[in-house]
C-alpha cells in the first residue's frame, strides 16, 4: 500500500532509477531492489509515465549497463528487457544498435552487461526481432553473436550461444542463412571448460535435431559420441541438457539407424543416470522411513483437474480409448523438477518403444547385476529400469517375468521406503501380464503385498501403492471380486490413517474399484464398510473446498456401481449437488454483471456436481424421479447448457441424456427449449460437447417417438455432416468415437421418424454401416439398426449403391433379437429377388468369404 501511495508522485520512478544507478553509498542489494520495484512499475503503468521520466530511465539504463557490480548490471538488463517487451522496441530505435556496439567495448563489464541485456531481450522478444516491424535487426545481430563464440571470456561465450539458441526452433531466416557457420562454431566449443557453455552447446544440438536434422546428419557419429560424453558430464545441468538429446532423437524416424551401433555404450550411460544422486536423496528425505503422522504442507498438494464426463466412455469396450496414459508416469513428487534421473528413465522408455526387444541383450546383463545389488540405491535404480522398459520390451520380458515378479513382490517389503515405492510403480507397469496368469500364481500375492503397502508407515510408499493398486484394479476388473472384503477393509482403514495429499489418491483408488467391479459391490456388508467413512468426509467438507472434486468423482463411481444400494444416501448427496450448481451459476451472474465487485466462480464445482448427478441418475434409474420432481434441476440445466465454458455444456448434456433415460416425464415439458440448444452444439470443433449432445438427442428421440418430428430439421443436417467428416491423422481416434455415437443417433431418429430421415439415406448409409459394424451387440445398436431397416423400407433406392456395406454391417451381429433378424432377412431377400439370381450371384461374388458364409448361414442368401 505504501508503494501504491508513492506511485502517486510523478517523479517517484526517477528516484528509483537514481538509487539503482547513482547512489553508490547504498549497498548493492538495496540498489538492486530499487531497480526491481521500478521494473514492476514499468510492467504495470509504463504507458502512464510522463515523457521526461521515460527518456531519463532509458538513457540511465544504457549509461549504466557496464556497472562494475554483476548484480547491478543484471538488474539494469532486466529493466531494459521489461521496457523493450512493453512494445518499446519500436519507440527505442537506438537500443539494439547501441547494445550491439557496446559488445565491442574494451571494458569487460560493459561487454558482459550489454550481452546479458541482449540475451534477455532475445528470450522475451524473439518474435518481434524476426519481423518486418523493426527492419529485421537479426540480419546484423546473428552474425555479430557468432563472432563472440571464440571470445576469451567463458561468460561472454555462454551469452553468445544462448542468444543464438533463441532463434533455432522458430527456424529464423537470419540464422538459417548462417546455419553452417553456426554448427561449425558449436563444434569448436564442444570441449569448452565452462559448464554453462557446454550446456548451451548441448541445448543447441538438441534443438537442431528437430529443426535441421539434414545439417547434422553428416556429423552424426561424432555428435552421438559427444553427447555420450556430455550425458556423463560432471556438471548435472550439462548432463541433463545432453540427456534430452536421446529423448528428442527417439522421436525422429531416423533414430533406429543412427543409434543401433551405439546401444552398447548408450544403454549403460542411461541406466547409470537413473540412480538417485546424493542431493536427490536429501531432498526426498530418503533417510526418513516413517512420516505417516506428519501432516502435509499445503504446497505439496498439486492442483487436480476434473475431466468432465464424456458419453464416449460408455463405448470404450468397443475400442474407443481415451488417450490417457498419464497414470503410469513416474513421479518423485517433491522434486517434481525435471532431473537427470527422470530424463534418463524417460529416454530409456522411449528407446524401448523404438527398439523393442532388440534392446534386451544390452539391458538384461545390467539388470541381473542391479536387481540383486547389496546397495539400496543401485538396486532401486534397477527396479526403475525394469519399469521403464515394461511397455516397449514386454514381449521379450515375458520369459523372465515368472522369476522377476516374485522377486519384485519381495522387494515390496524392503527396509528402504524409496525401494518399496519404486517397486509399486514397476509392478503396476506389469499388471496386465500378472492378471493374464492364473490368479493364485501372482495376482493374489501381489494384491496382498500391495494392500500392506497401502498401509505403509511412509507417505511416499502409501501414495505409490495406492496409484499402483488403481492400475491393478483397471486391469483385473472382476477378478478382484473374491477379495472384495479384504480390499475394502484395507482401503477403509487407510481413511483413518492418511494425511491430506494421499486421501485424494485414496478416493481415486476407491472410485476405480467401483468402476472395475460394478454391481458386485452392491452387497449390504460392503456398503456398510464403505459408505460411512465416505459420507463422514462428505459432511466435513465445505462447499468451497476443492477436495470435493475427487470425493464427488469417487461417489459418482460408487453410486453407479451400487445402483439401488445407494438409495439410503442419495437424498443429501443429490441436494448438495443441486446447491453447488445453483451457487456457481449465481456467482457467475454476479461476476458478469459487476466483474470488479465479484470474482469469477470456479466452475469445476458445477461440472463435478453435474457429473455426480449423472452418476446418480445412471445408478438409481427411475428411483431418482422423486428427487428430480422436488428440485429445480431442469431450470439449472437449461442455464448450464448455454454456458460459455465447453466443459459445463459437455457435462450438462450428459446429465440430460441420463435424466431422459431415468425419468423422462420431468424432461419432456422442457424439450421445446432444449432441442434448439442441442442443435447449435453439434459442432465438432468441441468434440466432447458435440458427442454428448448427439447422444442426448438419440436418447430423447427414443422417448419422444413420433413427437420428435418437429425437431428433426434442427439436427439432421449437422449430424449427417458430422458422420461424413474426413479423417485426418489428428482426428482419427476421436472421429471413430464420434461416428459411432452419431450413427446410433441418426438410426434412432430414423426409427421414430422414418419419413423425415429416410430421404437422406444415401448421404449417410456408407459411413453409418462402417462405423457400426465394429460395435458389440447392445440396446443402442439394436435401436439404431431397427431405424435403418425402417428407413430402407421407406426409401429402398437410398441403399442400392452401398448395399454391400449394409450386408457387412448386418453380418456383424452375433445374436440379433428375432424380430430384428426378420427385418434383416426381409431386406436381404427383397434385394435378391429384385435384382434376380444371376445379378445377385455376380454381386455376392465381390464379398469376402467370411461375409458370404455368414449371410448364407444366418439369412439364407
């Protein structure tokens, strides 16, 4: 506040620059602080500075860039780049020429100060430096920087490389013109004695790998040799920059042929980098074995993001996967900074995916030594190696797993906490294989030991065990049913034991358990164990507490699994969700009306609440009817469906679909208001919103029947457009899911209003058939196919050109209901009779053999 008052005086900023540059009687930290306060003022109010003040500050900066104190020089440099990035490069035309000419000064301080400032400007204003706005100063600057690669001072050499490095990734033309001289100069610095210079050389080579592989290829063998040395540099910062090289190279198509000759040397280097350094162990408190009673500090808890509900999840078994591999990332949370260990492990992981089992001859001999090593740090790194190669080398590892898995299960009770925690992670990477074996062999012992680790006395181990157990649950699914009592016992006991951060992970493990075992959880004794502690936490948390997110997600999974078993708990849960939505909407309205007075709400509360309501509707079905009748949820939903934030709309459409299935009598009066909104959200740019809206339209049409007629024009054209969307590699995965949902909805619309939809048959029949042939028999597929058959009887010409696709889609049914099968028969035979036997034979000769046999066996054509 004091600073705010001082800022009222026009010449306060003159004082600040005076203290920084002239007041030599003060100590340096005070002078520097004065400069940093000035920097913040420049950031906040620069455009309100009087002209004289601005000019005075600028000239003082340039006159003092060579101050004898490194701290003052650096502060002046920060001040200059802050002014420059406020759009002042245009209004300060003498700045760059002046700094560049100061580089030639005989005085070291002046040269270093000018270079420091230039480096900061290159970092902050790279884009504008390479534009016509400034008359392309880089054409002069880059050749100038290159001259300084050979300067006698290490600090200056380091600045010079760092400046040029800013322009590699953007493929700046001024640099591309001098690319050969740049690379040559880099090679000359390869053995520099200054770590900072080596670090910048490594960083440059890593970026050039992405941008100018063509120029590096002729020197590739020597670059690889060089990077091998640097990855073992005494200075960890240099080693880390160099290690990035392997990660980047693994993404290049040329990786295999470049590296295959070097694996013998590279693999041991990476494996060696995977050991904890002494400093890591200190930071991780690796000597503290028991810390379960120590509360977490709030900054240890990373923010969580709720992923709003997508209807596509219901189709996942059909091979639409949410690309979601973040769970098996390795995490040493407290030093979540990127370090050599993580980078080496990541590089080994990607290389394993490139070379697959060809990596094993280089790794197995090392693993034997590491995994049974007496020193815990070495043994720990071996367990990490084993986890890192799990994905890429799985096939080749299978013969060794019967021996390795029991050894790892033993390591779960190692006396060092850091060994126990990494073992949890590595075992989770092999969970898929464990589950594929007879349960008593590995699953049961692994589960028993992991559950003990969930109750470990070390918080890091608890966390690793909980995450690993969630992965195991996803893989094992109903295999866990026989052990449910035992699992719940442990998870519920952990409630009373865990500190804040791990509680959040425990919610996830419980939610995943419910997703994995489904209705098997709905037994009175299990409900009795699980629900009281969950509800107790639920009652303790305030409405504005972000811990509600994971708890609501967890309850949503539990409600869906327990179905009617959740009835005794549903009323307070339902009420609170409705309140959360209402509160958030009210807060948003206040904020929109008076943004200065009211802050914007965190809409995640509303999204999570909508998703839990969806879970309740899905789990309780018709039992939710009373609760909906007594609340204003439909009014709230109407507002949510029009929210600016796509995730809010996405969740509200999922809820609309679930309420349509559960209690349509309450939804029906609002359909006239809802349908136009659904129509405007059929925009594939927001793919998840679009999918959920499409799915809701399909559910609504089944309930509306012929009354759907007036709404068909609002949605049909968009749906046909979406189903015909061209696939790009980027959208391939999402398109498959979208096309399935869209096809089902078009089929359902055609089922209830064939006269309205059938005329467009020809425009969608082919993509419709290809996307639905791959899904398993279920209710949705059944209603969609009834729709298509009804439409074909209204407009048989619409299917003629693509009849082979229809035949193929019909053949994808394993066991259609009798009346649906009769519909198929009728269409197939009708077509055959229409064209005559001869033509039919010619037509069916194009069929692949399995299709031919299938149609003959099932439908007699």
